[in-house]
């Protein structure tokens, strides 16, 4: 496995340093869009903790990331020579850094999914405003990369509604993927030079999908949708230049679908737990970090989750997001194609 990723950025920020790019950074600007795979602080910290603010509290690393340390966008920033992903749009009002900016918001979909969470199109709108008014200067766009990192939240509703026919689901997947392609084209029209687009991992092989099976097996039905999404995404993006589909699906599968016959190799065997999360909510409808009312006995809130001792042995951190070690294993597999595409 590749060990060349710097972990210093996120660590140093926790100690109060905010330099994520060396002062004379001259590499590509990175603009990240999507959901919790790339969010690094765009959701408000609210009190008390809630499902959409848990990333600001223990046991998350409290920098607004949905992980125990780094997320996908941090690893891509590392490849570009930055110590961590560019600042969240919400935390950066003026003077954007030449390193770029993060627009991704945890809980986002291609279409509106959660109330108060910007969809992919709205994130691109927000980018457009900053390009049009010159906040993001043309000089930053001349050497720029966008990441679209979405983890399939649009499909949660479809799965929950069993009345949908196969034709309805197929049509919806086609709409989702053509909307992603439309966002790619909008970004390119505004001057972004290269675009990385995640395909979808097997949604049935997440802790949320595997929990009803006690983490022993995936929800195969959930995986059919991911395969269809990836097929339509490839079709939607065919013929658009300067786009690389990141095969997140294959990178996840090489780990979570690993069998005892040596498939997946060393990258898979480092994870003792491939489907169970390090941080598990007590209730299947709860979330990592959830707390209940304080007890009269000692006034401390009741923890409604359990936490593992060795997160590096777990591929997933919570019910949907990889751990730092999980992301490192995924991005180690994608680093070659990314560096080749971006000529790094």
C-alpha cells in the first residue's frame, strides 16, 4: 500500500494552525463538490449534537469531516501537494487561497435530499457566483481540478419506497447521472480544466446495508442500483473531454468483497472488519456520536453508540463513511490513474 500521504494537515489544524497550502503553492486549485466524502466544514455546528452536526463532535475529529481524520478530498489535495483539502466555502468568505475551495456538504445529493443541505446543482451555483464576481480569479482556474464526490444519498428514498417499479428506478438513476454530467459541463464552461467524478461504491456493502445481516453479508439488492448508476454515469460522461471517472466502486469492492482466496491482497487483509463500522449507533435509526439525556446520577449524557479500539482495523468509520485508514486504502488504489490524468 502507498504510504506517501501526508497526514499533517488535519492534525495541525486541530492544534490551531490553518495553513493547508505552503505559502508559495503553485499547483492546481482544487474545487470539491458532493457530500460527506468531501465535506470539511460546510455544515453548521449546532448544539446539541444532531445527525447533521455530529462531525463537529467526538468521536469524529471535530473539524467538520465525516471521519476519524481525513476524507477523500484531503487525499486528493495531498496528491496535488497540499497538506489537506482546501477550506470549506462556509469558513472562507474572502481571499480564496490558490489551493481552491470546498463546496461539498454532508447529506447532499444530486437532487435536494436533506432540508437545508445544498444539492450538487446549488453547490455549483455557489461556485458560479464566486467566479462571476471575481472572488475566484481566472488565474486560479487556469490550472484547476474539480472533484464530484457523491455517495448515493439520492437513492435512499428510492430504496425506502417499495412501490417503485424497475422502470421508475431506472428512469430516476438516468436522471441522477445526467444531472451529474450537466454539472461537469457547467464547471468546464466556467473555466475548470479537469474534472474527477466518483462512480458509486456498492451501497449494499456499507454498514447501513449490512447491519440487518449482522455485518456478515451485503444487501445484494442495494448493489444492483450501484451497478446501474455506474453504467449510466459512464454513458452520460462519454464524449466529454478532460473527465476521469474515479472507480471508487472497484476500490471499495477490492476491500469489502475480499474473500479468503487472496483476492484483494494486502490492501484488504489489513481490515479485520470490512462491513462493521468502528463507531456504531445503538439503534439502527441512530447515528455515530449520538447522545441521550443526561442521567440524574452523574449528569453526563448517555452515549448511544459504541466505539472500537483500533479504527485502523475497520474499513468503515460510521454507517456510511470510510475511516481514515479506509480512505487511505481506497485512494492508494486510485492514486496512479489520478496522477496520470492530472499529469502530476
